C-alpha cells in the first residue's frame, strides 16, 4: 500500500532560533506590528510503500529519529494518510 507522510520538524522551544529571530526583527521593518516570535522549521512530504499503516508509521518514525531530525535540538510530528483511493 502507498502512504503519504506529512512531517513537521521544529527547533526545540528552549533553544534559540537565530533564523526566526531575524525574521521577527524584519517584520518591524515591514510595519507588521504585534508579531512577537517566529520559529522556522522544516516541512517534509514523503510517499512510501508499506504493508499497513502501522508499518508506515514505523518507517517514518525511524526516518525521523535517524535521519530527518536532530533529536537533540529538534522536535518532530507527523501524520500519515493512505495515498490509495
């Protein structure tokens, strides 16, 4: 079966996000007031083959843990849907 995984990876809340801080500061230059905090992460879409949704979850979890996210500095979340109608 084919599945589509939508994965979001964000820096941990307790860590400084220099890119987000720069964007937050730049918002003021655009007269966009009231924006207090911007955090920038990654969004990954993955199509995968697996025998079941549980097997797809296992593959995505392994990919996040071992390759896609730096688990020391980042948190991740994902959702999986069937790609077959």
